[in-house]
């Protein structure tokens, strides 16, 4: 769902929103005069850190409004004409839909991630790996088909011939994780950054490197933007040293 103009953003939000310009102006731009852009970003980019930061007032000249959600949902919104300036996806497949439709410029990879099993604090079901998610009596929630984290997890289960039967399918990683932190489910598969962001509300069970899919985050300017210079600067800065350091601190992996 559309989050509207945020009063606070997460550290990852700041990492992305600080992508105002590769060359900041000598005189800081006030929030009122900064160029406003709409950034449609994967839900896994919202809560990678519990440390809240003040919304970008843009010394670089950009003020970002975020629409966080499942990458597939955001793509559908853009295909239907939603006014986005920049799109950041949690996978190549959803970005590819917009590339095929001719709606975005050439994407660039700005981060990677890895899957992790989120369980109740203390891991009361003694889940040690993906195979345990197929055990009787373990209530698993997953993201719906088309949501990158869910698709990554389904591919993993398929490769290992695991018959995992979710009790519900959620719209994005945040909704899936909320089922676990609220006690409505025993486990879900989300990103390692989501588990870290949840803090004491959940425990994480690592997934072996050999089972990890290639989780890549591409970002691109939406061709219909009316603020091309600001959108292009935002995308350029997503791969800058400063932003990459912020993303790494939040648990993301650097692009290859």
C-alpha cells in the first residue's frame, strides 16, 4: 500500500534517499525547495535497520516519497500508470517486466541479499534448516507467488524436494514476518536483513550458502518521470561509496 510522505525512514531508506546527487550543491537545498520524487521500492528495503532517521531534507536537492511493497505489486502499479520516478526491485524478474514493457531505463544492480528462516524467539520448534519447514506441526507462512522472497523460497524448496505447505500466503516480506512475530505462525522465509531488523521479536535460522539463490536488487529510472535529472542522480548515488556503506551496515551484500 502507498505509505505516503514519510516522517521517518529506516537506515536503508536513508541509504537510498540520500542518493540525491553525485555532486551535492555548495549551498544546501532546503526541504521546501528540494525536487520531490516518488520512489517505488521493495518492501524488504523498509526495515533493514531499527534506527530511524529523519526524512531526507536533501542537501543534494532531492526529497523522496516512498511507496514500499511487494515488487510484483509495485510493477503492476507502474504498468497501470502510477506516477513513479524510480523503481527498486528485490529481483530481476519483476524489473524485467518493466524493461520488456519499455517503461524503465537500463537497470543497475545496487545490492544483494540472502534468505533466512525467521522463527519465534528462542526457536521453540527447533527448526535447524529448510527441511524442518516440511515437518508436521510446523505452521509456515510464505509470500504469495510473484513476491520475490516467496519465489526464491519456492525455488529452494523445489530444488531440495521439500513439501512445504504454507498456511497462508502474504503480500510481502513484512506481512509474512509479522505473522511470526505476532505468534500466528511458527516460521517464514524472508531476507536476512528482515530478520536483523526485527531484533528481539524473532530469531533467525541461517540457510546454507549452497542453497542460497542469487538475490539481486536492481534500480532504474522510470521513463515517464517528470524529474529526470533528480531520478537519474538518485539511481547513480545508489551505487556510490557512501550509500553502499550504509547498505552494508544494514546487512545487505554489495553488488557483484
